[in-house]
């Protein structure tokens, strides 16, 4: 995920989904708060902040859920 997209999500207050694996229940849903070179911080609706790897697949919630590229190759 590049800097411009993360900044756009943060400035617009876009509700995002962080896809970590095959199970939809393991997705983290919330708003982008901050990031650095290796991590991104997501504020969930319950106001808890979660620090995640930036390598996870981040997409808008209004888009259909997609698996990250390369996840199927890890099987």
C-alpha cells in the first residue's frame, strides 16, 4: 500500500478492511490513523487502535472482499 493511498483513506475517513488470511472473521475493519515504513494503525469502531503489518492487503469496505495477491500460492 503506497503513501498516497493511505493518506487519502485517512483524510477522507474511508472505512477500510485489512485482509490477513482466508477467513473473513479475521479481517480488521476500521479507519486508517497512522503508518510508518513497516506498520499501519487502524482505529476500529470500538475506538481500539490496532497496529498491523503494512504488507497486509488493505481495501475499501465498499468493495467486494478480495484475497491478497500471492495468498493462494502459499498453500
